[in-house]
C-alpha cells in the first residue's frame, strides 16, 4: 500500500470521528469534555455515572466506549470513545462468531 492509501484512511478516520463526536454532543445531557483537537479518540461527559449509561447502551447492542471513572474517580461521568478500537472489536466479534 502506498502513502496515499494511509493518508486517505487517516482522513476518513478523522472525518468519521468528528461526525460521531458531533452527533454524541447533540444528545441531551452529553458534552465533549475537552475542546482540544483530537484524531480518533475523544471524551464525552454524559452527566450521569458512565457505567450505567454504558450498560444501557450494551443492552441495545451498542459498544459505547470505556468508563473513565474506573481509573479516574473525578471522571465518573465520562466515557472514552475510540471508534478505531471499536471497529477492531466489532471485527473480532464477527470473527469469533464465524469460528463457532
């Protein structure tokens, strides 16, 4: 693969992560925690304990991210979102289902 392929993939990752962050920030009660620029990853403050929000999302079949409160008590209402990582997790889940 040439440099153009990596450049195109990076541009697509950036665009998709921005689209997702914008959509998530438009959900009532959710805000982007930091105004700093980001590439694939961002932090969302959901305004409630993140673990409960993630459990509700998981019940709907949605991988919502990582509860940052597990490691940082001051971020108990924050979710780390990494769409690149979620993409790989979905790919691994599909592979595990096919292997059964």
